C-alpha cells in the first residue's frame, strides 16, 4: 500500500509520533492494530529513518467533560460542554507515561479540525465525528445534548475520533492536528490562517460535477453506490434497534409488578407465603437488570453509528474524484475546441459555427495580420491548455491511486471493526440470556418451596 | 384434530378400551373385556350391557346424601380419599380427543371422556363417552343443585366473543380441553362429589339427552331442602371462621386479578417486542448482500435473531394457552365459592330466625320443634362440608399454583436457553476467517 509523499507544509517534520491509542470504547483492540499496521506500513522508504527517530509513543485521551458558560460570537450567553484532551508520551523502555499536554476543546473545534482535514486530504477517508445531536433514541434515552449519558458517550466518541486520526499513517503527521493536541490558545486562528475554507470545493460545484461527469473511474462509481446503500441499511438498522430496545425495556419492567403483587399475596397465605415473597424479589431483580443491559447495547449502536458516518466520508472521496474528473473532462473539451478553432483559422475553413465566423461573414473578412495575431494567441492558449491537461491528468491519476490505497486500508479496518462489534454484540446477548436463566431458575426454586 | 370429517354423533356408548392399561391392572379388567361382563355380585339386579338403570346398585339412599347419619361415613370416605396416590385411587377420568361436528343447525366440538373405575357404582370397569361443553355445563348446574354445601369446581368460560377468538382453532380447543379435564379431575378427587349421581350419569350414559330432557330429579334430601331456603333471611354476623374465609377469598380474587392483568400485559409487550425483532433480523440480511467478508457474519446474526424470534413466539403462545386460563379458572372458582358462603349464611340465618321465633313463643315445651332441629342439622352439615372443602381447596390451590408458577419459570428458562444456544453457536462463525496479520482477541466473558 503506497502512501502519498508527506507534504512538507502540512506535515510535521520530523514525522510521526507513533500513537498508541487508548480507548474506553470497544475499539481499543482495532485501533491498536491500526497503529501497528501504520508502523508496519511506514517501514518502507524514507519514513524508516523518521520512525526510528522517535522512539516515544503517545497516548491520547479525552478524559473529562465539563459544562461551561460563555459568550458566543454574537455576544450572547450560551452553555456548552468542554472536553479535556490529555496527551501522554510513553517511554519505550519502562512504559511509564508522562503527561505532556492537556487542554480543553469544545465540539465546534473538533468540527473545525475535521473540516480542515477534509479540505487538505481529499483522497483520505477522514474519520467521522460522533453525532452532533442525539439521534436514533429510544424512549429512555434523552435527546438532550446536555444529558450526562449523551455527554459521556460523546466524550468516548471524540476520543475515538482522535485515536483514529492518530493511527492513520498520513493524517497523524498533520501539523494542525498536532497543534490541536498541544496549542490551546490561538489554534482556531492558526487553522483559519491556512485559508482552507477558501480552498474548499463548493457544494454546488460538486453536485454539478456528479451529474455531468462522463467517465468516472468505475471503482468510484461502485463505491459511491456502496456507501449510499451502507448509509441506508445502517440507518434502518439503528432505527429498528432503538425500537427493539424500547420494547425489551417494557417487557422487563412489567415483570417488576409481579414483585409487588406476590408480596401482597404472600401476606394472606400461610405455607405459600415465603416462596411467593422470595420469588417476587427475583422478579424485581429481573426488572432492574435491563438498565445495564441496554446501556451496554448503546456502545454497540455507537460502533454502528461510526460506520454510518464513515459512509459519508467515503462519499466525500468519491465526490472529489468526480469533481477532478469533470474538471479534467472540461479542460480536455476546452482544449479540443481551441485546437479546432486554431485549425479553422489556419486553413480558413469553417466547420463549426462560431461568432467570429458570423461576424466575419457579416462585416467582412479580417486582415491576415489580425488572423495571424489570433492564431498566435490561440496557440499560446493551446500550449498552456496542454500543460494544464497534462498536470491535471497526473493529478487525477495520483488522486485515484492514493485514494484507492486509503480505501483499501479503510475496507480492512471496517471489516475488522464490524466483526469485533458483532462479536461483542453476541457476547452481550449471551450474557443477557445467562442472567435471564439465572433469575428464572432462582424464581423457580422459590416457587418449588411454595 | 378438530376440523376432521364431520360426524354427527351422540355418545358412542360404553365400551372397553383394551389399549389403555388399567391402573389397577388385574384379572378384573380381563373379565370385563369384550363387553359381556358378568354383573358384580353386589348388584341386586342383572344389567343388560350398556344400559344404565336409574335405580342404584346399592339400593337405599343415593350417595352424596348429607343427612347426619351419613356424615360419619362421609368422614370415613374423606380420610380414605385423602391419599391421592395411584395406589388408593379407584376412579380415573380423562378428557381428550376433541372432534368437530358439523350439523345443519350448528357446529360444535365433542370431547371423549374415558372413565376407569373399580367402584361398585360403575357397572363396567371402563367407559368411553362423548360430551360437548353444554353437557359439562349441565353437569355443573346439577352438581350445584344437588350438592349445594360443597364447592363445585369452575368450568372454563362459556361464551367467547365471536370474531375475537376462533372457537375452532387448535389452540382454543386444546385450552378448553385441558380446563374440562381439570374440571372432571377435581370432581373425581372429591370424596363426596365423585359419588354424585349426575356425575355418574355424565360419565357413563350413552345418550345424555334422555336424562336432560326428562329432567330427572335426583335431588338429594339436602339439595331439596337447601333449594327451598328462601332468600328472606338475613344473617346478622358471619361466624369468625367463615368471615375469615370470605375475606381471604376477596383478597385472593383481587390478587389473582392483578396477576392476570400483569401476565396479559407481559404477553402484549412480548408480542410487540417480537414484531420489532421480526423486522430487525432481516435488516442484517439485507446488509450482508452489500458486503464481502462481512456477508457471512451478518447473515449469521440475522439467522440468530430469527431463531430468538421463534423462541419468543413459543413462549408467548405457551403463556397464553397454559398460564392465563388457569388464573382465570381460579378467579371463577373463588367467585363460586363466595356464593356458596352466601348460601351458608342463608341457612344459618334461617335457623337463627326460626330459633328466635320459637323462643319468643314462650311455650313450656322444652322440646325444640322438628323443623328448627332440621334447620340446625342443615346448618351444621353445611358448615362441616364447607370447612372440609375449604381445606381440600387450599391444598389443591397450593399444588396448582406451585405447578403453574414453576411452569411459568420453566417456560422462561427454556426461552433463554434457546436464545443462548443460538448466540453461542454463532460466535465461532463470527470469529473465523480472520487474517493472520491482524489477529483479533475475542472478547469473551
């Protein structure tokens, strides 16, 4: 798998920092492997020396979340949550970690970082952020952004986001990313100074290209379809899962009513009383067990959500390709028409309609000097055009090559992560079943003593 | 099962069943085989095969009389019949084989009633007859009439809302069959009720309609007398022990009602959960069609969820068929018991009123008039019968509920075990084909 040569302006010199991810989400293993993979992949070419240069590893964690009030851009008071990002460097030899950096960031700053990365690494499948607003909620979960459970899950999601970047062979070397972790004040200004917002492709332009492009690389077309369908199927899955969780909650909680009525009933019974009473207690245990079970399942949902959002990132890469390809096609078209114009002027034949041709007919022929001048201009333009086309072609091919390399990397990551997620989901279900068997076996024993 | 070839049939009449082993297997059953049974020496009259005379084999008073003279024999029977093991039982009744009958006027179900007994009250050791719900209903009212001092077990609900429940569905018929079987077994286990005339006729008569139409009054003396107790007497205070029973029954019925509602709610929630699961599983299947390496794992998860859905459906079906009906039966039981309590109050009230009237008459004769004495007898018998039945009922109730609730726990355990198996079997599938480069550490508990 080849990598794009590091862009000196954007990338840190000397290069990486070998991040060793640490994550509370169940992706720890996968992320570690990602880092290992990065190390392995980086062992070719000139990055070899860089790797050996830095023996340290870094740990990144989003360790806390805090409610804050401040004034926004319009000088109005607002409440927001700030997250504490801690970076530790781990000494290779003794494994001890030293806190090197610690700063607070809010969600909008993460968004800024990501938008920057999207502009400067259009060939990379940029890791997504956790959702801005709580979606796919089931009834118990609050849709409130200030809800502590939501904030906690978002904290984990943000940490995961940073770890994904840190373990990406190319993204991890980005200077702005490094500053995000280390420079609290002025970071926003630094990012904006890169002028990345100006360089961003307009949505309209991209849409136009999508419709009009004639020969996109088939792989990207297929990938686009895949990402659309992936988005659709994961959304559906998350929606239904939320409903399933809701119903399951209901089933468990209603059993709690048995606890109360068995207790009341046992009061009027002589021999049956004890058995009923203790069985009722088990029913209460059963009813309350669902809270933990569903909380665990939320982690699974979060893992799926990440890939739902990843689908959008895939889509973005495809869009960039379409844009570049369209650009290329327009340039080629333009060049071809200029060449034709030139030819017509030189040979004096008019094959296609042109305004010049019309005016010539109407107002008389131009002088040979004028014609010569025009031919010269055109020839210059054609030369320029050919150079541009050449470089665009090269750019396009480079893009396809690099993007596809990252897409392959992404595919493997996705397969690994989702398999892990499915396994942990199955493990959760197994645990739930075992608990259920335990509770009902206990209840059965109580009933037998009635 | 139900829905078989339409056969309009009256009861098939008694015949021996060689295939079922007789519980008290011995030479007696072999003698009875073939139907040309030799009349038992106890019988005063020769019987023709299959005929059931109205005159009882032992002559004299029909069993079930509650005259004071027979209460001691009653007590004896009580003691004997309290051992409910196979060894001392002499009467076995089974309800099975439901069949649908389609006639011009109506469609209905009959059930086969198989009776095996060594009791002298039965001419033959084995009987097999067919009865429909109406017949059971008839039996119950006759029992209530003739044994007013006893607690008569309840029947499953008579009326079913058409359109809501299919009267001829397998589930409904099976649920009803079980309830009818329970009904007859409870009577069989009762030391007094099991000897009741009407019960005997019900179990043995070839054509029950003859008895129904002729309105044969086989009322016992007690039955008759209680029948004539007018409702005009009001009891001042219920004696403590019966008041306690009344209170108990009130609370009991209340709690059962609550449990019934909870159980229904659980089933409803489980069904709604099932509906969502049935949509959830297939989405994984759809996803697997988009993927390469993930296709099999996703498909596996889809299948797994499908298996859990099936297990859940079985659970809800079981609970609906086996759990709810028994609860309802007991609610009906306690309702009918409360009316028996009220009847007892009536009898006591009548006695007390008549006693007072006599005291007011200020006659010198110390002798208490005969009819007041009768009232006293009546009351004392009623009290004795009721107390005995209450105790019996409490024991049975305890056993029934132990069995019912253990059954409920069992069904839930089985459901979770099925799901556990499904998920455990899929773990190896999810773990396989990992590339050697990136070994995944399985997160197993």
